[in-house]
C-alpha cells in the first residue's frame, strides 16, 4: 500500500482517507438518488513513492491499492487471463486482438474486484456489515467475497429482480431483501439504511473504492499486454468499469511508468445510452426506456456519468451504441471463435469493435486492441437460448445418425 488522499472529481478539494467515506461532503450535498452522482472521490497516491518502488518485471499491485494487504479477504479475485484471439482479429481487420476474460472471477464477473476492496475497507474500519442495492452481478460479487470473511452482506433488490439472479447471492449466504418498486427505490433505501443503522455502503461509485477495485482490471491488462494497448473496448452501463480502467492508466502515467493512455471505446446498448448521448452532446439526460437483454448494463441514470465522460475525453476515446441483435451475434461469434462464453453485457464490447471496424473510424490493422469481457455467459443462458436450436434426441443407434 502507498499513502493516498481523496480528491473530489468535481471541486478538487482534498481529504484524508478517514475524513470522508463516500461523496465529497460539499459537492455531495446536492446529490439525491435518481440523478448521476456528484462529488465522486478519487484516490490520489504518493506517485513518487510508487515510482521509487515499482518493478515492471514483477509488478506489485499492492503499491496501487488503497487498503493494506492484512485486511484483504482470503478469496482470490482478479488475475484473470488475457486471451489472444487471432481468429477474430483477422476477421475484423486487426493483426492482434486480446480478450480479458473477467468472467473467470469467483462469482463470474469483474464486480468481484470492487467488492473485494470494499470488504477489505470494512475490515480495516472494523465494520461487520456491507450493504448494497443491486439486481445482479454486484450483489453476487459482494455476497461471494463476504462469504470468505466474517463480514455480512445485506442486499436490497427490486421485487421484480429475476429469480436466477438471486440464486447466487442467497447461496453465498447474503441477506436479500426484495423492495417494492424499482432499482432506484432499492438504491435509495440502501442509502437510508446505512445512514440510519450503519454498515458500509458498497453502491457503485458512491463508495470510491469500487472504482479503485475495478482499476485492477486495467493494471493487469497493461502488464499482460507488456505495453499500453492502443484501444480498450469496454461495455458501459453506470460507467464505473470505464472509470476504473481509465484510473489504472492514469495512475501508471502519474507514476511515470507509462507515457501515454490507451483510447477507451465505451459501448452502450442502444436503449441504455445515457452516457453515449452525454459524450456526444455534452448535455446529460436519462435513458428513456432501457430494455436491453444485456441486463448488467441496463441503466436509466448512470451513477458515474460524469466520470465516464471524463475518461472518454481524457483518453481521446469515443462511445458508440449497438443493438441487442448485434450484442447477441457478437456473443455467439466470440464463443465460436475463441472459446470464451461471456454474458451479453460482456459481448457488448465486441459488438462495438465489430461496428467500429465496419465504419470509417476503423482502427488500423496495426492497432493493439483489448476487449474487456466483464461477466460469465453461464450467468444468463436465457438470452442466447432464444437464438439457437438444440438438436432433438436420436435413438442410440449408429444408423440414426446422418451419414
Ligand atoms: Zn467536491
């Protein structure tokens, strides 16, 4: 661990680590559930200290970690493989292409990284309860990481949350509370709960260490590529994974370890496009009717809208949208050409790459591109099931088979 302080991404005020917990006390005053977060805090490290100790041949990611290792949960998270996918690369006009397979995290999604760090922070603070509002991967991730510790998970879910999404969290032993209303109602209640009754709130971007946790995916991409990739394709819902991947390269850059940032290509589902429109027009408005099958990125009001837009601008990146049909086709293409089965939200990043490569903004063949596959395809088999045919059974005789 390296000494750090928090800096407000809106007003720039700095705070020591134990002076604040969630949002900037000044800018956060104007925040209310139902609008993008204001006063999101960023961990700013002693980059000279990192530079002095960092060894690129054997990177110690604890130097970039804001919680001391003795508080880390025992469940190993991250260090997922980066697969080179040559069959896909040539198809889309690239010499090299990689997929970061984060569906291989313990609960099957990148969100384990954020939960790992928030649970570590709870252990440091001596708090025995972590609270979240979620309908899926974030809650499963929190429940899994808590299951490896003495810390309890309390999860508020909207009453209409799909049953399949609840199985993991219940099996991991979390307390699951269905709430009448929407995700926004569950989110608001979780904030009211931690304010009135205690516990540490893990809501994404609201707790600044969720961004720091997701940052580790970017650090690993840099190390596994052996250099800064030219472009990283990230599916975008609330914008926190995008912000986390960007923060990885910002930290490496501030520490003098790299000399440029990768372009971030944020890909949204067409019906859940609030961040894309914000980046294109500079004017924020909620997504009108998010109905995408890529449920992990189906968001009306992205919590990290401002941070995501900043990440796109600072990295000279861009955003685009894809249809559900393009997402599910990309999911099938990735599975059949690389052996990686990612959930629709993860395949959204590849759908974006395919669309970009077919446009006049295509990356040159020499570009080194990475697709971040954020979750495991086994989490939601219903989506692809609607598009494939399972063959009928045959009699168990060779003659029953076609010649
Ligand atoms: Zn502020």
